[in-house]
């Protein structure tokens, strides 16, 4: 099963923070939904937010695998740890 998530970060820092908080709150739901060794791709991440996203994903049993970058935007690929 594939789930797609789309979010718009807005045009100011305040909107970006709201979207980031929502995504961080949902990270455990994303992890819970994935099958063991499942892959999660999150896109529309600002470069400066990468470390926060990667740390939150790690706390939810997701392993950083790779990223794609265009200008100041990232798509980040995670894999669910076995047995979680």
C-alpha cells in the first residue's frame, strides 16, 4: 500500500514552522504504517530543516538512506528498521 502526503509550506517562516510541527507529530504514524524494511520518502523539506527531520525519524525507528536536492529543497528517503 502506498500513501502520498502533500503539504504547502506557505510564503513565510511562521507557515513553515506549522507544517514542520505537523510533520514531526506524524512521523511515528508514518513509521507505524510502514512494513518492516519499508521505505518512506518525504519531500518539500528545506535544507536547513534536514537535521531536525532526520533526528525525529531516527527516534521513530526510521533510518536515513539518501536525499535528493534541488535548490534549497530536499526529498529525503528513510527505511524502517527491521523488527520495529
